C-alpha cells in the first residue's frame, strides 16, 4: 500500500488538534505499518512491554516533531521520540565509558540545579 502525501489542510488540521479529513495520512500509516515485514530486531521492539512516559517539551520542538511525523511515511510520534531517546542514551553511555547501572532511585523532579564552576 502506497502512503499518500498529506495536504497542507491535513497538516494544519492535525497540528491544531482538529480531526483531519478522509485523506489523512495517519490512518493510512496505521494500516500499512501492520502489513510491513520486520526483521527480528524490530519484532523484539514491538513485543517489548511499553509504558506511558510523560515529559514537558517546548512547543516549538513538539510542533517540529509533529511535522516530521506527518511528512515521513511510516513514522509515528512515539517512534520518533523512542528512536531519538535511544540514540542519545547510547551516546551518553559511550561518552561515559560504561552503561548506566541499574538503580531503584528515581530522578528528581523539576529543573536540575547547576553549581557555579561546573
């Protein structure tokens, strides 16, 4: 199934939270994504337990991400965020020289405190 490129009207309706018309790419993506053949690594991602993860992100970044998912066939907002977060965590572990250890501690809420001289 070939994914139809959304019109500006579709994008505007989706970005503002209004329901898009019958030419919406989102419904086409959902149908075609299920029919895709995936390799074993992607299957593991799909089978892995998923959890809701709520964060506050600037409006400009959110709108940028929405536009990217609308104009990238087969991409979902969750997929984009998961891919970006995974890439960044791998980069930080490489920079650190080792994997982050497991812990029962939870991150502090709010803005991080930065001491002068750091």
